[in-house]
């Protein structure tokens, strides 16, 4: 006889829910810290022992809990954050499901101590107790979680080492600290402070927090921007392509303050970095997207890591175009022409010495009374040959530059090194340019501009290619007929599950038509658009630009080198070649001083 349907006990229900909510110790920390944020905390302390396996304690200074609400806090689907369907559609809090605390309590030994603001004393409630008891505690709440998975040994066996589990906890707390710059965070492990952040009220304070959490190198290479359009607002920091990563470990994206992982967002960012990243590298960014809560559904998964946008195509295009424009506007003038940063104390004497050398003549060494047979004029030819160029620099037109006139961002060429690099002098110091990589980017951008002006030219196939697809894919091809036409492809439906490719882009006439069609249909099904054809066309243009650019060991005249420098300054995304390699680098006077130990 088959088993009858029966109601599951609450403890088993909580443990089943814990399988989704509590994956590892880091999941517990995320849920508890988000509860502290919803409680209006201004300071949050996270104390971890043995990677979270033995103990995790989160303390905040939020508004606290009423003693009558504490038993409800450990009950399933009990929450103060939503009360109706309208509230669920406009969620502004981090939590709302009422599952986290009961799920955690079902797989650990949990105690809750809280003191409501204005209350005489605090109250303590253990998960096994029926009612809270008086306790001593400042205003706020402490949740103490011990012996995670003590009653589910199978789950405990799947945990990693203490170091690995704490690494996940640290990453979660860092992500939350980035999302909430006005809140102080403190993380300790086994009694040792790992990091502590102070509230940041302005952009300078936020950048100090960024440098502390992600490293000074990220901030040095980051571009800050703010952009708003169509009811969407995107702001934050995106690192220049030269600061790419081997893993996607420095990608932080927040929607209305909530950290999320979304494939639509990842695709839009990858598109924006398409032809400026080195192969296999990943961009780094800290981005905040603000939009009406009605336009985003956060009730997708119990962990609340995933979201669903009501206007996914609009969000995707907004992210791509904004980041694409930010990267395009990053040109040499934005960095090389900027004033020199204040030198470190160790380098101050060198800088002062240079300034003094300009303002006052150097002291003259007294002459030695030695008899010399040759006259001084006999050395004039060798002296003229070895003398450096005159201080006045000629412009592209051949006219000497007036004294005090600002140099171009990349300055003017001094020499060519081994037929590969160009050495230039600008206001900041010395510029080194890889002439082939720079010319390759310039040529590639010109090719793309010409292609955008003329559109993607189509070429009919002598023998049309039939492709068997599913009925859904065939309907998708019919719905996006204009999209295929704009990509230079002509696709007709010949039956319920048959498509025929009759034309391809002229630059891709030798491509695999069936594979290209399936790739485009896959993108249309997932993202609502496809950049496959455009990416393939750009690859052909990049190859043409590579072969058509100036090669190594070619001698350039001074005028040709200066013209190349001006083209770099005018070209979008000129900091990297088509393959993601840097095209130029700057050596400031402070860096040159450090190379020669000046001022020490």
C-alpha cells in the first residue's frame, strides 16, 4: 500500500528550508547581517571562531526586538517587513521571507539577545526555550550561533577547511561593507581583528573604504561615474581594462543596495568590455543600480542572490551603453594631463631640488688650474653632437611651442626605441608607447566607424543552408526577422521546425552558417538580443587592423611619431589594443626619482 500524505513536523520543515537558505557558515552571516541592516544598525560586529563551524556571533546597535516578538522571530514566515501583496511588490528591505532565523535555529544551537531602544533591560531567548528571560545587553541585538550542523552530520561533512569557510565569510562581509558605506563594520576571527571600517559620508570616505576592502591598486585604476536615464540610475567604480583579473573575484553588483548575481548583468558588462580585455581576463567593478522596486522582483530564490527585472532588455541596454561610454571616454587626457600627485615625504627633497634647480642657477665649481694644450673650440663639434635638444618643443605645425603653453596629454616624441616603442615627454614625466598596438587600436576604431556608417553589408549564399530547429526557435526567428536583417543575415522559415539561411554578412561569408544561426537564436532566447554577428564582424575588422598597422622595426620620423600621439589622444578606448594589451604607459617624475633613489 503506498504511503499516505501527511503533514511534516515543523522541525523537519525548517531543516528542509535550511538546505536552501543555509549552505555554509557564510550563508548564516549574510542573513544575520542583513537583519541588522534592516534593524537600522549603524555599527555591526561579526565575531567568528574556527571558520564559523564552532561559533558565529553578530552584534548590532539597531532598534532591537520587543520581548513579545522574540518567539515569533524564530517562527517560520513571521516578519515585520511585509504585510500584504503590495508590500511584496515594493520590497525595500534586505529580508522579507521570515525563513532565515528558524532555518538557522533548526541546524544549530542559536540564542537571541535583544534590547529595544528605550527599554530598561534586554531579553534573552534560546531556540529550545519557550519564553525569553531578562538579560544584560546594550541597545541592539546579538545573535549567537554555535555548532552549525551539529544535528545534520551529513551536511557538516560537506564543509571545507576552516580557512576556506572563513574566506567565504570574509568575502560576504566585505561585499556588505561595500554596499553600506555609512555603516561601520568589524570582523574578527579567533579573537583577531581581520578588518574594521568607519562610516563614510562622502565620496572621499567611500573611496578610502574601497581602498581598504579591495586594495589601493583597484582605486588607482578605477573610474568613477554616475549616469541616469529612463528611470534607472547607475553609479560606482569600474576598473580600467589594464586592471583585469584572472578570476571574476572583484565583481560587485548591487540592485537597490542588495548584492546580486545575475546573468543579464554579467552579459551586459562583458559586452561593454568586449574588445578591450585581454583573452581570458575578467573586469573588476563595484556598481550600484537604483530603480523603482516595482521594476525588479527579488522574490526569486530563498537566498535572494538572484533577481528578475521586469524590463530586462531595457536594463541590459542601459548597463551596456553606460559602461561602454565610460570606457570610451577614458583617454590619455584624463590621466596624463592631470597634475602630479603630492609626493611622499621620502621623495620631497628630490622634488624640491628640481624646483630649486629651475629657480636658481646651479653653483659653479671653481676651475682647476691645469694646463690644457687643445683650445676649447676643438671640442665644439663633439659638444654640439652630444647636447640634448633645446628646451623649446615644436608642435605638429613645426612652430615652436610658446613658453608656459600646456603640453598635450601625451606630450611630444623624443625618440624611437628599437623600432618598437616611442618615448615622449609630457607634463607628468615620460610616456612609453607601443606603436604597433596603438596604431592597431586607431585603425580598428576607424574600421568600426566606417562599418557603423555603412551598416553590415549582406551577401547572398549561392547554396542556402537548411537548419533543423525546434518550433520555439523557428517562431523566435520569425519574431526577430528585423534583427537578423540588421545583422546582415536573411533567415526564412520553411516549415514548423526548419529554417533556411539565405544570406550572411559579407565579412563572414566563409563562416559556419548553421552554427552562427544557432548561436544567435540562443542569445535571443536568453537575453532578447544578440551580439554574436557583430562580435564576429569586429573580429574580422580587428584582424584587418592588425595586419594593416605599422609593424615593428619601422623607423618613424618625429612628425609621424607626434601624429600617432595625437591620434591616440583622439581615439576612443586607445589605452588598449584590439587584443586587450596596453598601448601606452606613464612614468611620472616621482617614479623616475624612485628608480634612481633620488631624495633618500
